[in-house]
């Protein structure tokens, strides 16, 4: 497999785009989805960023939600977009893994669950991974493009499935789940100090709520763990391609260097770098009238050349695509289409 943008779109089942704010990452994610649709593929672009950048880039506004929306486009394939809704995804996961509708209702109505699903650190990351997994299994699509948040925590969702699997295997969690099966009575008095210690840390009321939730959750943790491990395998599989979007500013390149090194640390191959918002190349009288534009272009080229060399050293098989800076932000499908043209041409 090569690193050309069109090849990445043709051969991948998942594309994960990473990059800092201001580099046009969301527009590039949409452009990759459109490139795939032009190849006859059925692509869905999922943004896990709480901001509505994808909806703005496509020009659909509030129409983009957790359930994918099809974008009309002139292509033999299909382009869909979706925006992660953490609560809806968590509720759907509970409903699909519960042994019965009654068990699902008990979990969904539990006050501890409502607080857990809305405020627990890492919940958004795991629900992003879960939503990716569900869309990947959806027969309507053969490619999922993930638009990550423009922060360094964007890669947290890559490790969240393993963290969840480890959490569900933790002895204390297993002990509390066993409470609903008489586990504490079976375990004997030796385990009682553990429960009391937890109560002192988080409060007896909170502990009672957690135990009540885990009693309702009993039996579902196995399926949660299975799905977590499945999405972890998907993210590190050959069918998943990682793309870093960069622009020629010093800050953006520094962040792009960080993403490149983090992927190497995680032993994840980088397939493609999109150098976006590059100053256009000028010639003729423009050079004489506006020499500063030429200087800006040369400076940008130098910054990107250094970034390319460092990236190739870390990921020898990576490909590169380049797109010039546009006069205004992309806010409709026509703008996405022009960007797809540039990225597709390398």
C-alpha cells in the first residue's frame, strides 16, 4: 500500500485524522471522505470534536447529529457525516448489551449511571471508540473517517478501549459487580475493609449508588470488555490509516511533530501527511510587485521540508499531499470538493 491520498482512501476501512487547531483538519477529513465517495465507496465522516466544525465545513449546520446524515454529492459512491453524541452512544451501548429490556431500563434509570455517562473522565474517549466500532460494523458504510479534536488529547481515544478493559478486570470492580450475586458474603469478612475504605474515599452514598449501578450492570461487563478489545484491535489493524494534517506555521509544525512521535511511540504507522494552507506559488509580475509573498512562500517551504525529513525518519513509508491556502474558510461542499481535488493530486 502506498501513501498517496487516493490509495489511502481506496484501501482503508478506517481513516483517523489528527492535527492541531487552525490547520484545516476537519475540512481535510471531509475531503478524504469525498475522495472515497468519488471512488465509489460509501464513506461516513465522524467528528468526535465537541465543536461543530464538520457541520460548518459541509454547510449542514444543525442537521449533523449522532445518526449519520447523507450529503448530496456528485460521485458514484456516498458521503455521510455524523457528530458524536456521548449520551446517545452510551445509552445505545447499554441497550445493545443488556440481557433484557428490563435490565437496560434499570441501568439507564440509575442516577449513578446518568452522572457516570455525563462526567466521568475518559467517557467521551471510550464512546468515540465505541461509535467508531458501531459505524465500522454498519453495513451502510465501507469507510469511516474519524475527525479527532484539535488537541493533544485527541489520541487518548486510541488507548481508551484498553483502559476500559483493564478497569473492568480490576479486582475492586469485579468485587462490586459480585455484590449483586452475593459475592461479598462469599468473599467473607476479609473483603469488608476494602469496601469500607472505598466508602471513606468516595462517600457511603456514592458507594451505595455505585454498587446499585453495578448490580444492574451485572453480566454486561463481559460484553463491554469484548467490544473494547475489538475496537482496540481495529484501531491497530492494517485496515486503519492514520493521517496527520499540518500547516507551515512554527506552532502547527511543532504540534504535528508531536503527533508523529506519539504514533511512533504507540507503534502505529502513519500513512499520510496533508500539508494544508500552504502559501501559493507566485510568478510573473506578482513577484516584482509583492516580494513579501515570495519570501513567505519560501519560508513555508523550508519549514515543511524540515518537517517532512523528520517525519520520513520516523515513518519511512508515509506519503504526502499538499493543498494551498484558500482566501476564506471552507463552509460548503464546493469548498470541500476543491480541497479534495488538491489532496487527491498530491
